[in-house]
């Protein structure tokens, strides 16, 4: 089970770049991660943002629950994802258009603010695949 959070700024949501094997950005995914044994999805989401961005988030509203069946390196994967809108207090280290952070394994990641229409125009995929249809329920510009 996974949990992801969607902060919004000026009609754009924050998502981390997902590189292909050559290092080219093939898609983006909102920040979050795995719900560990004994955690609720809310606890996991708060923990992930604390670990990745060193920020205390507030979860806004009920989550959208997605069932994601996907192919990765020739294998079929299956996960349940809780996706929720989040906010945080103003923080200078998160004010830029690009935010660099590290995963648990030490890998450096880049997160950027994206307009959902720009993703399509640029040929960049949003992961999980069904998330794009749920953006309105998660605070997209239509509701902001």
C-alpha cells in the first residue's frame, strides 16, 4: 500500500521526476511512499514528507483511493494508493520552482511544480496512470 500527497501552488502540483534507464525524464509522480506495517496512510504520508522535504504537512480532506496495476521491467505490479491534497507552512527551502531531495537509498531526486496540461503537451506521463483523472478531486485549478 502506498500514499502520495499533492501540494498545489498557483494551479500547479508538486511531483518528482521519474527517469528512464538513460536518465531522461519519462514521467513524474507525487511525493509519498510505502505505508509501513502498523501505520495509517496519514501517518505514512506525514512521515514521507518529513523524510523527503523536512516539512510538517497538513492533509486536506478525504483521500482518493486508486488501484494501480502496472508493468515494470516485464513484471506486473499491483498497489493500492491513497492520494490526498496537502499543504505546509511557508518555508524558504521549499519556495523555489525546483526542490532537490534525497530518497532513503541516498538517490538525489528533483521535484518541480507542474501544470497537468503541460505534462501532456510535453509527452511526460503522470504516475500512477489513473491519477490524472482524479486531479480535480485533489485540488486541481478547477477547484482552487
